[in-house]
């Protein structure tokens, strides 16, 4: 609705299509006579402005999309496919490790919100436990990733064998 009003306002503000004549006579109120533009002129102008607006929106979306695709292509070509996948997997594992570390710190009483804070020996033991648990978690993640890759490889071979028959 706002777009329609904007088009209507732009159309009439041009002054080309609307003329107003006001006559003042004694003991009479001002009389305004307006000649309205033809319907086809208005429809044509409305259609033109709608098309321009839609094209501008489409160009903005394309530019945003193209920029992200180009960034991905640059990163992929600079690293190579294998290194890119390794980096991507490492980033995922790092994010999981950070999340797990935060959970474990809360559970072991190492977070800043813990009241009262742990004292010297208790804190030292909790930090050692944290490091051991994170190390075990990292090993589990690596094993899980390797198992998933092996499963994908096996499924790929199996599907290619089944297609051969």
C-alpha cells in the first residue's frame, strides 16, 4: 500500500498531468477544477516504478549473494579442497571444545560466577581434571569424525557396487 501511495504521490508531484484552477468570486467559495490523468498513463507509471523497485531489490540480493560466493571461492582456491575441509572440521571441533569447556568449568566450579571461589589446591585439582576431561573429549571427537568418514567411504563403495549389478 505504501508503494502505491509513493507512486501516486510521485506521479502527481511532477505537475505534468494535473492542473488546478481556482476562481474566487464575490460571496462564493473557491472552486477547484482538476483534470485527472488518464488511467493508462497512471498504470504505465505505476508499472514502471514497480519494475524499477523490484530490479533494485534483485540487484542488491545478487550482490550480497555474489560476494559470499566469491569469498568462498577465494578461500577454497587458496587452500585447496582437502585443506579447506580440514580447516572446516577443525573449526567445528574447536567450537565444540569451547562449548564443552564452558560446561565443564561450570560443573567443576571454575567459572567466575562460582561462589565462593575455589581455593589454591582445590582450584589446581579442578584445572587438572578439566584438562583431562577436555583431552578425552577431543579424542572422542577425533574418533567419531574418523568413524563417520569411514562409514561414508564404505557407503559410497557399497552403493557403487550395487549400481554395478
